[in-house]
C-alpha cells in the first residue's frame, strides 16, 4: 500500500504542524487519509465532515495552500512521496486542528433580503423566461463550503473588513434576489453599500476555488457592480433614465 506523508496543523492558534505517515488504499481522497490518521494515530484529531460526496461543504481545508474540499481531493493527484500539508481555513478563527469558527457567515446570511415575489398572474401562475431560471439555478448551487470566502483577500488579509464586506458567497445570494424577474425588493435594499460590494476588485479567485463551478464573479459580482454604478451614477440623476 502507498504511504502518504502528511504535515497537519494540530492545536489552536499557538499550535504547530505535526508530521505523520499514513498508509492508504487505491481510490482514496484526502478525507479518507485523515480518517485513517484519526483511527490509528491521532484519535483526538478534530475535523469537520458529513456527506463525503462534495455536497455538504463541511470538510473545507487548505491542502498544500489551496482551499479545497478534502472529500473531493484525490490522493492520486499528488506526486508519490510528496509532503501533503493540511491546514485549517485561514480566514476564520481557529477552534482546534482543522475546525474553524464560521459563524460569521451565518450572521451575514441574516442580513440578506429575502425574495419578495410579485402577486401571481390572473391564472394563478408566475411566468419567467428560461434564461432567468437557469441564472437563478446556478446561484442556488452553492453548498456553503466557504472556500470562496476563505480565498478572498479582502477578508483573508484584513480582519477589519469583515463587518463591512458580505463576501462572494453572499454577493451571489444578493444577485439571486436582485436578478430574479419576480422580485419586488427595492434595489436600494439589495445594493446597500453596507454589503461592501465596492471592496471587490474582481480577481476571480473566488470563482477559481468554487467546487460547484459557479461563475461567482462573471455572473454575480460584475452584474451587481454594474447595477450599483447605474444606481449611483450622478448623470442618471441629472438626465434621468433607468436600468
């Protein structure tokens, strides 16, 4: 059986990396190897996981410096004998080992306006174009792994921005409501500067790490920025016009 050489973060903020050699089987993923480590060498090792199918977002970590789902990172993608470094998400407060406190995200989620659909038509239906259905479906694919939040330098490198920057996961939540053809929320509620959309400088790093392939930047953030510019454009106030 092949052996994985792991370099894993242990402890809290004052912890350190510890090295382990773990034998693993064919077809395994990083999460499997972490479970083997727990079972045979480090029973007190803390790690979140749930579905092991890439749909719950629980096993997010940084593998060789890259935010990933451990259950979707196959061992055969590493060079034999390579040291595999596994660390907790950097953007969030560390609880222990690979477990971080992501409650910040749930606080932000409570501030996102809900969809307020207009009344149904006379025949009791809501009608939408297929393009609108497809766009909304993409935004709702999010599994809340928070990898996009972890890689975003606006909050990763600047803790002080967290209370003023909703982040990419929630920009697509806003986009899902703002671009819904049935929504009746005022645009001012969805483009509120308090969400910090202007902080984003379109590096597309959030899109690159999304395990669901959501085009966070192109289909969510950029259109929302365009709407924001339209709304606050002083020339529109002078000469009129609407989006």
